């Protein structure tokens, strides 16, 4: 296994190796390192990426020898994967709502549960067709804002984040998907730098890992994804609490707030929203029935 960089990678590439042999060896070695539970799949994805083939092409060429340049790329990526670097950072993209979003170290890799946040937002927007102004607070790669722009057409969306790295990736995704006329990017510490306007919908997937829970969380996530995207005070609720408190000043009468959170936080967040004066508060759940977020309506 390539442990460190190109030198080791080129040493690995000195022998002739077929697709099948490379996959077999990488799978065994990734399993031994224990940093992934999907060693064979990871090996296939990384080899397909290195050769610029689809996985189907990979299977059709299973007995082909690998070129030197593909081998160098592949074993270098395997070395990174063995250290726990997320696949999405190695590929440079992550699929979200059936689209490929660019990601890089410095921005959170979009999670499948956040697709549920998008679903919930779309349901609310369907019920209020006049809604035109949306805020995606803590936008990261822009996966929520851009997906809403593409799924709803003709909405105005502000995507805000405090991280320069995140905003750079978000802008690249906005350009890639051609939604620059709909999605405006703002650098802001939560609401502090936002335009003085009221939104119809505020959606947010803020950091919600507690520093108290950090050690229990996935060590690879902690080691490779930005702490600013993960942590929010001891209990993980500092951002959520602040958003619930401050959102009403940025919502129209009848506007909605939708938040993603950890399942064990959801009831507490719902109670805060009700106390703050939101009506129709409800939890939304993932496919295993766990609450993953809260929504509510601001009556003004
Ligand atoms: C959990 S990530 C979510 C990213 C993206 N919305 C997604 O779902 O993949 C949280 C994001 O909040 C941003 N963030 C952290 N603190 C912030 C603050 N005070 N104001 C604005 N954004 C902040 C981080 O930079 C990060 O991009």
C-alpha cells in the first residue's frame, strides 16, 4: 500500500498489474488498515476515478493491465483513503439530490439526511406558491440552496456562511449549475451581515456536534472535515439556539423556519421554537423513523 505520497506510489507502479489484481490487493490492504467498512467499493470507485472510467467500464476491463499513470494515481488515492480521508474529498465531488456537488477539504461533505431537509423545504414551498425569498443559513457547499434553486426555479435564494473555504466552493457550484442569477452568496456570521429583508423561508443545517460528544463521533470525520462545520458549543446547540432566537426578525408573517439537528436534540429544539412563538412546529424524520429536524411557522 502506498503510505506516503507519490514516491511510494511510483514504487507501487513498477510491476504489471491488472484491474482485477489491483482491486484485490487494494481491498485487502484497505481492510487491514480498518479505516473503511466498504473496502472493495472504495477500491472500485478510486480505480474508476483514476482511469476516468465508469464502474461498469471497470468491470468490462477487469483483466486489462493498468497503465503506469493510472497505477500511480490509484495507489496514491488508496494511500489517502487508508489514512481515513473521505472518498468525496479524493474524488472532488459528492452526489446530493442526484447531482454532483464539488467538495474539497474545508467544506462539509453533504450528507444524505440533508436531502430530507430539502424534501421538507419543497413541501412547504409547494403549500405557499407565492414564496419568493429563501435563506440558506450555514450553506457550506451550497447543496441546499442550489438544489432548491434547481427544483423550484425562479426563487431568490441567499446562501450565507462564515467560512471563506465554504463560500469559495459554494460559488464554484453556483457557476457549475448556472444558478448565479438566483442564488446570491453572502459572508455572514449567522444573521449579522444579511440583507435587510424578510424571508419567506429560512432553511439551515448548522453545526450541531457538541464538543462533549466529539470523542464519540466518527474519528475520521473529526480528523478530516472542518471543525467549524461540525461543532457548536458543549451540547452542539449554540447555533441552533441562536437561529431560533434570531430568525423571527428575518421572516415574513407566515414564513417558515426549517432546521436540521441530531435526533436527540430535536424535541428540545421544537420546544424552543414553540417558546419563541413559532406555530405549527413539527419534527421531521429519516427513513429509520428518527427525528432529524424541526420546522415551524412564524405568524408575526
Ligand atoms: C453542518 S455544515 C452544513 C453545510 C451545508 N449546508 C450542508 O448541508 O452540507 C455547517 C456550515 O455552517 C458554517 N458555519 C459555522 N459557523 C457559522 C456561523 N457562525 N455563521 C455562518 N456559518 C457558519 C460552516 O462553515 C459550515 O459550512
